[in-house]
C-alpha cells in the first residue's frame, strides 16, 4: 500500500476506535435508543438523495438494517448506558468475528480449518477473561448486552455477504434508512416520550457534535474511506488495520474518559485480538470459498477472496458492507 493509503487505513481505525468515546459522551445527552436513531437519521440524510437507488434487493437492505442497525447498535448503546465501559466495549465487540465464522459455516457452508477453530477458541477465552474483569468491576448486564450485539453483528455480516452489494456506499446509506423508525418507536416505548423530548429540547452544540461524529465521520467518512481502500487493494491487505480499532478504543477511553485498564483487561485484549486475527484472516475451507463465490456471483479466487470475512472484522458499521463489496468485486 502507498504511504498515503496506509495513513488513511490507520486514520479510519482511529476514527472507529474513538467513536466509542464519543458514544459514551453522547449517552450523557440522549437515551441510548434515541441516540442510535438519531445517528442513523443523520447518516441517511441527505446522503440517500445523492447515492442513487438501491443496487441490491430490498430484503437484504431491510435484513441488514434490522440486524445491524436496530439489534446490534440498540444492544450496544443500551449496554454502554448500563455501565459497559467504552474501551472494553470496543474490545468485546471484536468477538463478532467468531460469530460471523460460525454463522457462515451454517449459512454459507464455509468449513473452518484447524487454525480458524483455534482462533475462535482463543477469542472466546478472551471474552471469558473480559467477563471476569467486568464482573469484578462493574455491572454484568452491560457486558451481556454488548456480546449480544456482537452476535447480531455476525448475522448482519453474513447477510451482507449474501447480498454482495456492488456499491458498498450506496448499500450502507440505504441500510441506514431502515433502523430510524424502529429505533425511534422502541425509544418512545421503552425510554418514554418525556425523556426523549427532554433530550431533544436540551440539544446543545456538544450533543450535535456527537451526532455529527457518529453519523458523518464514523459512518459516512469511515465507511467511504474503507470502501475506497478495498476497491484499490485486496481485503487481505486492508482488513488487518481493523484490528487497531480496540487499540485506539481502549487508549482513547483511558486518555479522555479516565478508564482504568487492568491487567485482566490487557490479557483479554491480547487473547481477543489474537484470536480474531486467526479467525478472520485465515482462509476458509475450499468448499466454503466456492459456496461463497457462488453466492456472490463471482469466481473463487485466492488473495482477496480468502480474506473476505476479514474485511468485516473489528471495524465499525461500514466494514460489514465493505466485505460484501469485496466479495462481489473481481480479483485484482
């Protein structure tokens, strides 16, 4: 990769890692479900008027919008509001790579090899260590909700790969239109209209900046830059940079929010990042690659094709769609 593109890949990882700090700040302004609804509303508008009509079937847009936008982000934001630290959230979410591989084995018939299975075991050991650490220092409910969010992220990754969108930015913008109304309805039902109205009436520059960051910088810019890199380079060259997300997430949470990083948390980080790397950057079995190539309408290949799942690892919302775009692109 050219130096300028290396810098861009690191910048995107930093943007996505720092996003967890911004979310934590935003939860001081808005209830979690309302914040998530506003995030997708701002990400979808006005971009939806400029990206053109959807280029995949609506069933994929709705499926990813519900599993990723409503379920994953609703659970993660609620978990963080329940006391899950921002830095630990950025780390624990990486277990989505394990769930993606498991769901892909069922839905896409990708047979995980021994190295990938070992990676899953190491990553799950990291989750166990993180659970012990969180259980000793904070509420367990938030931890459970974030892990559940990672499960939903795995579902959305598989749906995205089945959709194989030819234009990843177009796909993600349309996906962002789906969660707005369901999240707003859930917020009114579970968080209450009084609480929502109070948050909206007290909106200040700080709250607006939070929405702007999570919608335009983290989602639109981050996704656009990541998709740009995936169009120029194989996913196997781009995907490893997503493993920097929890590094930036934990370090920025420590610097900005004063979160303490215990020895157990460092151990969990090493196990999780190492396990995710083995899980997501290791080739699937030959049968799995062929099945995935058939679902994406592209020939099986080495290099970029072997790391399709890796493009969705450890990154923010847009990485899943980038993996789908990579699956649909010809070998370079």
